[in-house]
C-alpha cells in the first residue's frame, strides 16, 4: 500500500501511515529540498515510508535529522533505516536514546508499553523496533533546533506518557509537535484507556502544553488540530487523567482489596464503560502508575499479597 504524503500548512507536511483503523503521522518540516523529519513509525513500514518521501521529492542528503519524539517503537522503529537512506543523523531526548540504542532495555523496562508480555512478545517487539541506531545529538530541555529555511524549534521535555517524550515548539508560528503526549484527547478511541506511566508528570506536561496557546497541534496519531480544537484536545487529555484517578479512588473504597488487574478492569468500566477480560499490558502500566501515585500521597497501600486498598 502506498502511503499518502499530505501538505498541511506552509512548511509542514506529513506521511500518513494506516494504523489500527486510523493513521499515524511522520512529519516533514521544511521542504523536500531540506527537511527535518519528526518520528519514523515502525521498522516494518520503513520501506513504504521512504518510498512516500522519495515520491514527494525528498532525496538522500536533504534530511537534516530524524527526530523521534519518544522511545516507543511506533515512533523510532523506522529511524535506523530512514537515517541510513537519508544520510541524516538521529536526534532524541537522552531517556529516549537509551531505548532507541538498547531495544531489550526498552522492551523490559518497568514503564514499557510491552510490560508483562509473554517471552515470545520479544520477537514482535524487535521486528517493530528495528535495528539499534546511535543517537548523534541529545535534545534536552531548552535546546534549540534550527529549521530548514529559517526559524527554530524549542525543545521542551514533557514526560508522562514516556520518560523521554519531547515537545517541539515553533514559538514564532505557534506550532507544536507533541508525539503521544495528548493521551485521551477528545478524538481518542473508545477502547483506549491511555498509556500514562507517570500521572503527576503527565499533568504538569499537559498544563505546560496548554500554556503555549498553540495555533496548531501536530500529534503522532490522528489528524492535526488547529484553532479552538487545540484547547479542547488538551483539556480532554487533562480530564482523562483526573477521571482515571477518581475511578480508582472510588474502586478502592468500601474496604475493597484489589489486584492490579482488578483495578484495571475497574478503570475500563468507570472511564470507558467497557468490560475487559485480560487487560492489555499498556493499561496495567497506566493503572499501576496511578496506584503508585496514590500510594505516594498516602491515599492507597499495597499489602504483602500485592493487593491494593484505600489507606486507613
């Protein structure tokens, strides 16, 4: 299947990659003659991605850098092959670089999307993550990335979904590239609880994003948003964090003692109105992140049998 290359606004285009009934986006900032590429999707689609870029006029030697917004394989998996084809380096946050340069570490990490997967899940992960590739430049909070043709992107560290999540902000044009920071936006899938491994950081990052008052919001999945939709999307993601917390506090009330799986089922019921059997690994990561936050606040405890209950 040929991927669509779509101009969005002057100086920003994307390659749309079909994904789970929707699509994921790889952004091209600049022009085909001199481009910065944001995200790279998975290794399995790298050939089609390169074909779409080539058909749009992007040529080897014209790519300044490939910048994965964070360390999940649906954002960096194609980076090694894309970088080799384009002749441009890979740049990322140091925390994302650890995952990009060490696939097993990314797979086995406590906050991994793939936590608790069965051993044979490693082969699927490796196929998605592709070859390990050196991150040539570490992008840290406060850095500036010069844009092809003039201007710059400010680098903001925005953990919550992933420790290495970056937001790239063009302050002059009020454009913001957010990767997967906006979990549970107003156009979120009805079966997606959200992957939020650190709810406290997620709240801070979303509040900071709202404060940018961006004119355009470019997300890793689903279409970009502009105008009043930007604020609505961010507000919905903030509400998702609040809702998950409230549902879990309610589930732990009345003397309940729950396993992490039971708490995750309660979150699906309370947040999405959905019953699940064996919750997906990402959802367990999210719920355990919230339970750990509640424990740090003194609102929840886990006993010697690994059962969660309300504190006191």
